[in-house]
C-alpha cells in the first residue's frame, strides 16, 4: 500500500517535471544566449577602449608644435606646389628658425583653385606629400563650397546652385543627385572637409546677409539639408553646419552681429534646425553673434560673441544637445571680433576655454596665436587639458574621415593572439 502510494506520488512528480521541462530548456537557452550577447557587448566595449587608448597614446607622443598646430584651420599660399610660410621657431619667439610649422587644416579660397581637376589634385597631393615627408599629421583639406555666391570650385565644377535655388526648384531626387555628384567630385579632388551647409532658417533679421545661402523656412532646411549632409558624409567629407546659433543682417567681416529675439523664436527658429541636424554631421561652426533673449535677459551673457562663449559651446551644444563632433570657430580675424575689443590672440584663448576644438583663420600665419595658446597651457593645467582633449577629438575625426587610419594589431610581439586587438594610428593613403 505504501509502495503503491509512493509510486503514485513519484508518477505525479515526474509528470509535473516533464510539463515544466520545456520551460526549463527555454529558460536555459535564453540565459545562454544572453550570456553570449553580454560577452559580445563587453568585447565591443573593450575594443572601443583599445581604440581610445591608441588615440590618446598617439596624441601624447606628438611633438609640441605638431600638437598645437592641430587646433588651426588656416589659409595657404599658391595653387601649384605647397610651401609653408612659417617655422616652428615662431612658437618660441624665433620666427626664422626651426622646422616648417604646418597647420592641422588647410583652407582653400578661390585663388587656391587651379584651372583644371588635375592641377587641383596635384596641389592637394603636394600638401599631403610635404606633411608626410616632414613626419607631420596629415591635414584636413577644407573649402567653402556652399553653392551660389559661395562657390570656390567654380572653375572646376561650373556654376553650382545656391541653397535657396535648390529648395525652390528641386525635388528630393534631383537635389540628392546634385549633392551626390558634387560630393563625389570633391572627394575625387582630395577634399575631406566642406564648410557647408548653412542650416540657419531665413528670417527678416538675417535675410539681408544670408541672401540665397539659406534653404529658407525651417521645413525646407530640415528637408534639404540632410540630403546635402548625407551626400558628403558618405564620401568621407566632413560637413560643417553653419552658423550656430545664428546671424543677423550685419556682415561679421565688418561688424558684430547682434540678435535680439524672444525665447520662443530662439528655440523654434534659431536652435531647432541645429538640434535636429547635428546628429547627422561631423562638425559645427560657431557664429560671432551676440544673443539677447528679450523676455529672459538672464538666459545668456549677451555681451559675449557665441564663438567664445562657454554657454553656447559647452552648455548648449555639448550638454543640452549632446553633440560629440568637432566645434569650429568662425574666422577670428574677422572685423566682428577685432573691432569690438576681441583681438585674435585673446579670442583664440577664450574660444578654447569655451570648448571650441578648431580655430579658423583667414590669415596664412598662425604662429603668433599658437604661441599664446602654448604659453597659456604652460600656466594652466585646466587649459592644457582642454587642448589635449581637442587634439584627441580632432585625431578621432581625422580617422573617421579617412585622413588617418587605426591599424588593427591582433598578435603581440611573441606571436600570441591578443584577446582584444590593439590599434595604432597611421597615415592613410593619399
């Protein structure tokens, strides 16, 4: 009797076990997969850390003159064979001594563009060759190619329509085709950074200055700008959204733009296009405008131009918008700054303090400004750290843009396979 009773209990227990066994197997399978997924996630994190370490080590080993030069995007001489106009001695009060002082980026104007594609390619190749022979970090090769009135490549590509014309006359397919063709042409020439597009919404307060350089309304900006941005970024040409947070009708080449605006219009007209488009782009360019929020005067310091304002660069772009790309100043030699008490050397320091990564100069010499930054870095550990972080970000985006490469190393010096690959920063082919 007892045996029979125990047998019944055993049978019932077995039936219960068999009923839940599929659930057990399913749970085990899920846990097993989760474990594999977690391992893969941790591996990918380790790889990213390894890449970050490689960039940090690369930057730490750069000579002082090469490191500080990464912060500058400057105009260059000629259109045939590259030659530098400064020496490293200019960083230390001995301008005629030392090795060539080479900027981190070379900015082309119309007079730097020769008459044929072959000549332009040859000139750009001469730049990269000179940098390579001098063991320098290859530069950004940059140009303002917005279209319309700002068309540096007119001799090569002919007339290229303005943003306004495109938004008024082109449908999506035609605009995409046009931008893809332009991006392909520029990549073939050797450019890797385009100071475009303008993504400011056209208003009564800025239309006199921007004219045809804006797509127009917010809706048109958000429709057409992504077509342009994606076309260039897909060709590994970094785009630069302009001009954050906005402009007035005052030309910053001659005066300081002053923007007086309500908080509602600030949010919906000035900031909205940048907030929506920044995730698509490698970089953004700061304007020289001073902003006054009429119904909230304490919102920002209206006496400070945006390009040297920690509020606009760090608080809004980095913290509020979460932007992780490169931040460029507009030309610090523009009259907008100098004529209002912000001399180029002081403006450069304040731009770096604000969080700007790259300082743009229309001048061909940057040694005197770089000298001031080096002096400041020697006096302030905080300022020196800002320079280090900016150079690391610049190198990171030169890698993303194909200017440099992260070469993967899978084996150690003894021939053993590494659990996590190591990386080394090297120059890309040109």
